[in-house]
């Protein structure tokens, strides 16, 4: 057996051992934070959390470079310490490249000079820096298009000039290159919007965000990489436009789920079905509260959404460290890590 393969197996075995020997899950979790990045790795069946802002914007000590793993089957958080970590920490986006079996991270450096691209391999607990992204920004969203084997990026805002971007970029892990797709029609510039991939329709779906332009009306946008085209759909009886949210795709139910949002938080749970272009406001008996700036993913192995952190209510930097799960089948939110 090759040495590299043996090291990978040993590293993964250590991670599994840490998860198995951790406490009951109530004693350890990431500290309160927002603007963090999170993704589900279906190969390891773990949720990966990276970075986040733990206090006010300026002090460097409030920019976290931690990497955490969450086991949604056992409800256990474990912090891991890779040899290298990304040079950025907040306001980025993560997706999972299932063919490369790597987490892809797009995040601006802490000094706001580089839009860095990194890959994380769960099995070996290794971060690897890739080709930098095209523009220095935060609030962009990246999503992996399974059929096309490309990571698609849209939106974002340049921090120093407060410029909103409306460009569509595609990243190819195999060649480590970013390509400006330049579609003839596209959504208006925005940031901190919802964006996810529908594998049944083979479309990237975009909704919401802090928008500069007339798209603040109720519109869903879809992107087809194969034809390099955007298409929009007006809907009725759905949520008002908002930002600081996540939009995740439920593979089993073939629908999208979003929660909260707005600068001041919200406690609504909405479900969107692309095939019928319809929204449904759910009525759970309990919920995570008035949240914004959180991170949420869909964990297929337990058929639940996992939500962590965010800003609680209207008070700036009032960040939470709670972990919640949402079961669409029962329309129920569960607080997995209640605040003492």
C-alpha cells in the first residue's frame, strides 16, 4: 500500500475515533458565530464547518480559522486541526464536489486582498489552496453542478467600494481554472442570497439577497450551465425578498428549504418546489428564533436540515452557538445543543 494512502486511512480513522469517543455532544460545539461556511460531505456523512465571525468586524481575533466536523447521526461536534488553514474566514461559501470528493471553499482573505479558493479533504483532514477567485468580495455563493462537474459562483459585494457583482463564474477542479461565463441575461447584482442545485432539473436556483436593481420583486432565477442561460420565474403567495439566508435542496423530497433572513432576523420556514414554482409556509411548533447570517445544510443520511449559529435578533454581533435540525416529514425543528 502506498504511504500516502496509508496516511489518509490513518487520518480518517483518527477523525472517526474522535467522533466516537467525544462526549454526549452537549459539552463541545463551535463558539457563537455568524458569516461562517458549512457544507455536507455525503461520502463521510459529516457536516463540515469552517471559519466565521465571533464578534465585531475589525479585531483579527474575531475571525475564526477553525475547522469543525458534525456527525448528524450521533449529534456530535468535533474540532479538527489540519496542518494548514485558509487565509480567509468569513462571508464566503462552500460546496461539495462529489466527483473530486473535496469540499470547495471560496472566501476572501482577512486583509481583503484575495478571493481565495481552497479544497478540503475530510478523509485526510487536509486543506489545499487552489487558484484564486476572480474578484475580491464577500456574500458570493458557490454551488456544485453535478451533471456539468463545475462549481458555479454568482453574486457578491466588493467591500471597499461597495460594488455589487452580477457575474457568473464557473470553476473546474480538474484544471484548477475559473471562467467568466458572460451569459447574455442574468440576475442583478446581489449578496448573501440563497443558491442551491436541483439535480432533477439540472439547474442552479437563486433566490433573494441584498439586491441592487429591480429584482427585489418575487423572482426565482435558474441557471443552466450547458446552455449558459439564466431564466426567471415570478411567483405568488411566497416569501418577500430577503437576504442573510441559506437555500438548501432536500434530495429525498426534491424541494428547497430556507429559514429566517433579513438584517434583523426572521423565524419563517419556507419550502419551494421548482417543478411547480410554488412556495409553502411551514408551521412548526418550535423554531430557532429570529435568525440571520446562519449556515444550514441538508444531511441526507438523516434526512434532516442542520442549522448552526447566526445572529439572533436585531442586536448586532449577538451571535448564537445553537445547533438545530429540521425534519420536513414532521415539520419539526429540534434544538440539539440548547444554550445553558
